[in-house]
């Protein structure tokens, strides 16, 4: 009888050990599966609620920049309504929706070494402005490029397969706003469905237009890579073929010329009351965009008002001078490097 009981107890013990072993094995399988690819950073419900009209970046130290889509431009209200670069914002929102990763650690000390002692935070919102999720972004890594991330309020650090942190983080030592578009004419202009047509420069009582027209070329010229288009200057009813290098460089510069700061209009009202020059960007259909160049301020900088964004920006004296050249300057045979140096 004792033998039977002993065998029963041993069998029960063995059964328990088997179950424990299976439980431990299942836990290990689960752990390994969890430590593998975990899918997208946001779940399906969060991606549905997320809107492409607002979000915020909170830098280490608590400085917060909200980004709001208004009148076709991404604005930064806390920074005098500065414009954010449309392509940069799109890259951030696209990455947030699609980025995937694996769990790297849940250890606080390891997380600190991965950049979470001073993370940058990306706050995502719904249509009514209510928060969807906030994500802390840690250090970036390369080969392949990616970064570490964790949702605010959790201890799980993910290793992402895209470098979302570098998209929202300012370059080291940069005073520019995160994602800022520092061009006088922002990327968002002229907007979808509109085509650039020409530039018009008005200064010192004179006016000329710069545009592109198609020209006839031979088959041999086409094989040689000769462009079927040419820049022309129209002034006083006379059409002149422009020197292609300076005309091309100037046209690009006129759209991407950088500004140094944004200023309140009231602070420079006298300087821009009567512009010394106006550069008009024409696109079809719609009204042209005007860059109204004011008089130099005591510190040498020059205010430029953008009619489309409503911003008044300060540029250097050289940028202001290059922004409204004479027609002769575009028909002279130069390489256009005076404009090109600002486009690098």
C-alpha cells in the first residue's frame, strides 16, 4: 500500500514538474517572440485617430513647439507663426504611421544610456486636439539608420527601423527651430494644382519679367543634352535671351533665399511702408506672391514682407541686394555664383 502511495506521489510530482517546465518553456517562447519584431509604433486605432493638422515637439528642458496646419502652411505659433518645412513635416508624420521596431530593453539604466536621460518628445493629437500618444525619442544609430523610442509612461524601449529622432531633433549647435523652413518663400507655395509661371522684379522705377520659354533644337543638339528651354528677360516690350547660368541660379535663389529672423510688422512699419523693390512670383491660377523689400534698418539688416504668409522677415543687406537684381545682371555672361553660394 505504501509503495502504491509513493508511486502516486512521485507521478504527481513528475506531472507538476512537466507542467512547470512547459510553463517556463512557454514563457521563454513568449519572451523571445516579444523581443522580436513588434510591429508599428502606433496601433491601428491610434493611426486612425491621428490627424495631419497638429502635433508638438518638446525638447529636453521642456521647451515645447506646437505645429498647426493653417491656410495651407505648417505654422509654429510660439515662434511668431514661423513656417515649418512641408516636406519635413510630411516625413515625420509618414514615419510615425509606418515605423516598426523591436523591444530593446525595459531596464531603466540601459534606457538612460540609450538617450532617455534627455529625450525629445513627440506629442501626437486627434482632430479635436486631444492627445493620441506621446513618444519619447532617444539616441540615433546607424548601419542601418534608426533610433530608440518609448511611449511616455512606459519602461519599454523599442529599437526603431527609421531614425525618427533625427527628423525632429535640431542639428547640434543650430539656433533654427525644429523642422523650420528658413526660406523667404516656403515650400508650401504655390501649392497643389498650381504651376510656377514667371518672376517679376520691380525696382527704382523699372520693371522686368524673367521666365522660361521653349526653343527649337536639332536632333543632334538633343543627343548632346542641349536644353529645349531657355530663360528670357522681358523689359519694356523687348525680349532678351538671358545668360542661362545666372538666370537659373537667380530664379532658384528668389524662391529659396534664406532669412535670419522674423520680426513684428509694427516694429519695422516705417522701413516697409514704401518698399524699395518688389519681387513677384507668378503661378497659375491665383494671385502672385509678393516679396516687398524695405529700407535697411540701423543694424544693416533689411525687412522683407511676404504677402502670402503675412510674415515680415529680416535678411542681410547682401541677400536683399541679390533678391532684386537689374535685368542687365541676368543677361551678362557670369556663372551666377553670387546666388549659388546661398543654395548649398
